[in-house]
């Protein structure tokens, strides 16, 4: 099994942050805007979260090719 490299971990953390933020938005609280304010940095964070989600699609397909699932007999 392949170990995750630094880029995999950074992308994973950003996707988790994005997911938590969306969960909080459902309760009218935006964590990213609360930390960074409204502006360029917030936009960059949102962009990085989006790119990380795309990278997670790639990583999931890469890892799924390495794992063979066999039905128990």
C-alpha cells in the first residue's frame, strides 16, 4: 500500500477544513471568513480547498487501483 506524501496530507486537511466550514455555514457561521475576513486570502483558501477536492478524486482513484477487493467465501 502506498504511503501518503506531504501533498496528499495537505490536500486531505484542506478538504476536511472545507467540509467542516460547509457544515458550519448551514448554521450561519463561516469559519474561514471569521479567521481571515472577507477578501483575497479567503478567496485563496476557497480556491485551495477546491483544488484539494479535485486532487482527492485523483488520489482516491490511484489508491483504489492498488487495493483489490475480494468477496469472502
